[in-house]
């Protein structure tokens, strides 16, 4: 709903990775809109928006692999493991 309060998701931490094809006019539009909407409702991104492109010579993995490294680092910062683990 468009009438939700701006702080509806203030307790939510999230990450978004979109899969798309840059040959399309609306490349990764769903991921971009989702990111904006979540932030607009007060949620906090723990890492930058990832946009995978099937047109890249190595496919979407070209962006996914480094994004996953950033995601795992962000998750470790958000939810640190006990020192014995």
C-alpha cells in the first residue's frame, strides 16, 4: 500500500540483488524499485544494491561474486558469531 507510514520497516535490515539483461530498456527495474520502496519505508540496506547482467561476458556472476563477498561481510557485522565459532 502506498499509504504505509515512512517508518513501517524501520526494524528491517535487507540486501537486494537483481538479475537482468542490460539489453532491455527496463534493466533490473524490479530490484531498483524494491530497494527504493524498502528504504522509503524505513528499512536499512546492509550492502549496496547488486545488479547482475546476463549480457556480461561471464554472466551475472561478474557482479554476484563480489556482491556476495560484501554481503557476507555485512552479515558478519550485523550478526557476529560467538568467538568460539
